[in-house]
C-alpha cells in the first residue's frame, strides 16, 4: 500500500511516453517489478514478461494469440473456466479441437495420458493448471514440459494458484507460456498479472494501440514487452505488485510453501474431527497447495459459508468454483463445495 501511495505521489505519469522525471520514474517502477518477477520465475530476459490485468487476461493473450484454425490442444479436466472458455470460444470461432484429459477423483493427472492424447502434427499446445483451484492438487508440470519438448508442442501453464507459493523455473520445467496473477500468492493488488512468453514464441497481440514506442508506425511494434502492452498500464498496481514480489523473494517460495503446508495439514486434521465433514482432494501427506475443499453432510455450502463468516469471521468460498469438469472429477457436481485457503500473511498477522 505504501509503495502504491508513493507511486501515486511521485510517478503519476505515463511510463515510456515522456522524458520528464515522473515518466522516467513510472518506467522504472515497471522495469523493477518485471526484473523481480523474472528472478522469481527464472526468466532470463524481463522483457519476455507482459503485464496484464489478471490471469484470465494473460490466458486469453496466450490462447487467442497462439492458436490457428485447425489446431489441436490437449488440456485437462481440472482447468478453470479462464482456460476452458477461451478454448471453447476458439472451437466455435476457428474450429480448433480440444481434448480434456480427465484426472482422478483427487485431481491427479497422469502425464502419460496427456502424451497419449497428442496428435502428431496437429497438436500445438498443452494447456494445464499448475494447481487445481478446487482441490489444491499439483499438476506434474515438469513432466508435461518434457513431453511438450519431445513432441514439439508448446506448454501453457496457468499459475493462478501457484505463483509465489510453488517453485517455478520456466526453463527447467519447459514452460513456454506462464500466466500468473499479481493479486494472489504474489501479494499484489487486484488489476495486476502477467504472461511470460518464451523468446522464440510469437503471439498475435490481444489488443493493438498506443505503446509510446515507434509512434510513427501504424503497425504494432515487434519489440517486447510493448507489443503486448498497448495502452496505459496499471503503474500504481504494478508498484504494489513489485513490493509483493520483493516480499516473496525475501521469504523464499520454499519457506512460504512449507508454512502453507503446515497450516493446510493443521486445517485438514481439524476438519477431519468435525462430524459429517468430507475432505476433497489428495490425502494429508500428499503434496498440494493451500486449498482445502470439503462438503458437510446435510449442510448447503452457501449456508455454511454464511455462518462461518457471520459467526467466526472466517471467509471461505462456497458453491461452484469455476471448474465444471473439476467438479465432475471430484463428484461434487450436485453439491458444490466449501473451499478454505490458509495464507501466511493472515496467520502471521494474528500471532
Ligand atoms: C486456476 C485458476 N485459473 C485462473 C483463474 C482466474 O484468475 P484471475 O482472477 O486472476 O483472472 C483462477 C482464479 O481464481 C484460478 O484459480
């Protein structure tokens, strides 16, 4: 919040559009945040990261900017609507084909099934979430990266639930496109996010317009990140995101993950003692992100969520979680679920 206030006071100008001091400061805010994100995700050139409004925006830029008529995509049944809906739209608009590989009831994905679903010469993309937003199950991204590389297919990862809480190394994991939010594990404000685009991968921009660079050219510039950042950016939000990423880098993702696992295990153990509660997703000892979804016999998830909020000040998500296929795999299409997500900042604040 302080970083955003300072940015409002001292850098309230359009980055990359002028040479006066405030504009230069605004450009520096963007570059510093980009550099920190590059360090976090082991990206060699910060300019391969384009800022977006959120994960959904980044996923749309990746999916709509990369796929061509007739392409085939392999995705999974754990995907959020922010992956599935753009894919479904391209099915209708461009005639692309999509295979959704089903996970098991706990959300575990068998990477062999992903490889088996590839169609030589036709599959252009594997699109997978790093962690199920319903069950917390972690997808074996490095295995998918190896499969993608071997079969000359690109890998798009939706890191909405993992950026800042699970280690991500785009090169080691073979990730070509990484979509991430600023406003979750990276502790930034809403209205921030980004997309990493492999330097050899060329996407058609989602939006065309002013970039400050090459203003005399009617065509969108090829230079990154300008090519994918038309219009005035959310400089103030990006200043806040920069501080969030700084915090994550200082604490380390490994330590954050370990702390979240501790809280998750504690929460799961506590819930198991409550009569009528059924936990969803992987067992306690398995690797998962800090997402604990459950159903309670005879109690509607929305009613439970209301009571938790009103009587205990506990905020949980209830009902259906933007992943119809995920609910199908988990067997909760009729009931929906309650989802709690402990996080280190709030747990630190209480102690
Ligand atoms: C797995 C997953 N993908 C995509 C999204 C969409 O993220 P955003 O709200 O940043 O667009 C979410 C949101 O919670 C999510 O959990």
